[in-house]
C-alpha cells in the first residue's frame, strides 16, 4: 500500500522562507489537511508509508504533506543564515500562503517536531479549523531546548556512537537510514524555540492530542491535553517511533477531523 500511495503523491515544489525549495506531496480531494512530520523523518515515512494519508483520503480529505526543510526531498541549505529562529514556522506560513489555505477552512496535523511547529505556527497567526498534535507532551513544547540538545549531541557524536547501549544509538540509526544531512539538521535544531506553557491558552480550536501508550519522549501527552482550552486525549499503541506504524494513529486522526 505504501508504494502505491507514494506514486499517488508525487512531489511538487513550493518556496519556503528565504526561497528554500520545499517538496509538497498531495493526495485526494476535499477539505485540506496540512500534515507535518517528525524530526529526521519525511512525509513518505510519517504519513504515506503506513497508510495514514490514504485513510484521510478515504474519509474525503485532501492530504497535503510537506517535507520540512533539511528533510525528505526538500532543500537542506548549507548557509547558517538560512536558519533564523523558528525557520520551520516561517516555512509553514509561506507554504500556507502558497497553497492558498483559507483560515478556518483547513485542518492542521503535526507529529513530534511537526506538532511543535504546528503550535508555533498557530501562535504566529495560522488559523486551522481543527488541530492534531501527535507524539507530543507538555514538556516537549516548553522544554524543547533540552530535547533538541539530545539530538545535537547525537549529531556531534555520530561517528563515536557504536553501541546499542548508547541512548543516542536509535537517533543515529534513523539519521543514517534517512540519509540526513547532519550539518543542516544541526543548524535547524538550533533554530527551534521553546513554547511557553502560558501561550497554549491561545490555541482555542478543537484539538486532538494523540500519543503512543509507551511514548514519553516529549513528556506527558495527557498533561498537554489538559493545558489546552479545547482538547481531547487519545492513546494509541506503541512508542514514539512505533506509534507511527500503527493504523490506530491514522484512524484516530481521521475520526477526529471528520467529527
């Protein structure tokens, strides 16, 4: 199924902030859903490969899935000036404008880094009808710099990490599998900013917080749901990495957006 879905979602290219060339994969027709993947991942791995995008298409939505800057088929600029604070948010705002997304007429979904980016994009003025935050907890937003430091360390020690006992071993393995440009990824990580917990009160749209039962990588997802004005928490099987492979994730998203 993943291969067939991928051919149905060939990339087009739009400009992000500063003119960066960003790949955008699209499937289906109907109300647009903008989906943002997690760190070191891609639209293909997060949304297409395991059928989540197809599930949305089957429910009558259009799945619009960018590869974030330095990820997937998108450009990985080598100049430090291409990574101002929260450049991913600037990219999302540019993509929303380029795609013609109308306030209140589209939905927004993010997983992990994509969820953090979704929150910050709304605080910067993006206005989705509904919001889905996957693989994210309260601490992952308010204490992102600590989480980011873990991945910066994995990049800096990439050639030294050899044992599965090293906490950064899985991050190294995923970076290698995804052929991540580590220099560009490091600059991107340094650009990501924390989200003050008090700012979450400004996210007034109906929100789904969905997280794996064994996923504590970004803190407490139930606590995040409790901190949002209009949020529902749904637990799906899996860890931070494996929950993306579970059909329950796509089912939860489609059910919430269809409500």
